[in-house]
C-alpha cells in the first residue's frame, strides 16, 4: 500500500472520529456548532473531489496545506457566493479539525500551524437594530392569551427578555434548571462551551412561569424541556425555525402599534435590547458581561456599541447544505472521495 493511501485511511478515520465522537463528547453542546463542523468538512472534501479531481487513492495530507485551503476559501466566496463572515466561520471550523488531527498524529501538526497563518476575510461590521422599551412592550401585547399557543409564546417572550439568553440557551432549558420556590428565583443556563451561569428571574417572569408549568407540564419531569415541540412532546425542544416564524408573525402585528419593532425580528434582537436596557438602567458593564455569558468585557463593550466601532454579533444562520447523517465509511475503499471520507456530497450551485 502506498503511503498516500495509508494517509488517506488515517485522515478519513479521524474525520469520522472528529465528527461522530470527539465534537459530540468534548467540543460543543450546540447542535448548530456540530452541524457547522460537518458542513465545513463536507464542503472542503467536495471541493477537493470536484474542483481538484482528488481520488481516494491520491488523497493525502498535502491537500490540507495552506495553498489548498486558501483556494477553497476563494471557491466558497466566488463560486458558492458565501459571505466573508461565512468564509471565516468555515476557516475556523477547518482549523479546529486540523488542530485535532495534529493532536492525534504529530506528523500532521504542521497543517494546523500553516492553517493558523491564513488571513481571515475582511468583513463589514453590522449593527444589530435595537429595540426600545416601548417596542418591547408592544411586542409583549401581541400574543393572544385566550389561546394556548398565545399563552406559551407570551411566557417565552417574557423569559427571553428577562434573561437575555441566546436562542439555543432558552430552548435548552429543562425543568430541573428552574428554581422558582427559592427566596430569589433563578434559572440555570448552559451556554457556549458548556459554561454554566445563574440568571435571577423577576417576579413577573416567575408568576407567568408558574402558570405556564401548571398548564403545559401537568407532570413535571426534571428532564422535560421547558419549551417543547408539539411533535416530539416534552422530550424534544422547540426548533429555532418555529420560534423565528412566530417572532416574525408577532413583529408584523406589533409594528402596527409601534414602528420601532423590526419587521424581520429575530430572537437575538430581544437579547440585544435587554442588554441595552440594562445599560440604560445603570447596570455595571461587568455585570452585563456576566449575564450575557460573554468571555470578556471587551466583547460586551463592542456588543453594546460602547466602543467607537460596533461589533455586535447577529444570530448566526448556518447554511443548510446537507442534512443526512454521516455514515461510518472511512473503512471502505470507495471510488468517491466524499464517500470515502464519510462526509456529505454537496450539490453544485
């Protein structure tokens, strides 16, 4: 067996290990982050196969060299019309894999070091459109509380605004994370990198949550999701797509009441609004940084436009470029590189 073919099997094995074992266990608790890793490797392997005509028998570590990665970034930008932000996210995901690969096989360590030298695409910093307190009040007035869905959605909005959590964080809340019967009621949130933070709940939020629990969680199983999917029941959380659909429906109605409500409202704007209102109310920037779950104060200062230039981060939407589960194919000597590496085949644009 040729060296390149040996390398092909080793790399394909670690691609499978990275996607199906390591990222799920150690890297992230976010399904969107894991999905991004999978899509990135699918895109890169398909680029090598389709654009560079690489076959499994030829596949080796040289195709992860800086030159190929830079060509791939340009291909994403020019042929798939990916934004600079998306290209940077793809590069970060590929770097993460190469770092893992180098940690497993020292002979591949140089690939990670080379990839770290690749320049990121220049991006235009986008400002998150803020919402005034008046706009938030208008939004809260829209759900029809005479219906079960309306009552659920109102509680969702109240908790989202009260805590300023990320969309995946609120959807990941389970009943065991709620502590409503203490002197100072609070919810435990598991954020990025499995970091845990405690967020206290205001009396209004507690009152609505208790009524919601009585109606939607007659039997209070600790591992039930607070906001669950109608299709899967309490064991499956609501999807971000479903939340986004409801928010835009309510935004359309609320905009007629207060034109400061964005018509294309998304959950991150409510998070940003609450953070801004905390600042307006005189809360310390250090406290706000902790409540938002930011790694450092600089991020919070940029997020709230305290610095000269705005660095507020909008909710990342990941391209839905492949939905099939990655099968364990690294052991097979298949003719297609994507199949050999066990990644999804990307459709041409």
